[in-house]
């Protein structure tokens, strides 16, 4: 099980709710920028966009039998 952390900054309002949301495309871009991993956004199995600050574990299907986890840390911009 491979585990990597990425940090994504976003604007938020009251109670840590984001203005907008974090998508699998943004996670893929952060993986490439922060770690040099080129992962197809369709392999990032995000059930629904992230809509609040904090940590979220997101499964990534690397190969048919290999799955990793990306820890997404959403912080205030």
C-alpha cells in the first residue's frame, strides 16, 4: 500500500466549507507538481469532490492489482 500526502490550498468560508470544491483533476495536478507523479485523473477514485478543509484519504488505482492512497490536506488559501 503506497501512501503519499499532497497539500491543496483553497478559499473557504465559515466552518471550513470551501468556496467550490477539490476535484480529482486538482489532486492529479498536485501529485505531479509536489512529487513528480504523473497519474491519470480517472485513476483517482474520489467518490465526490472535497468540499471542506482538512485531511481526506483518497484511493488511487495504480495498476489492476495495485492500489495506493493519497492523503489530501486541504488548507486555507
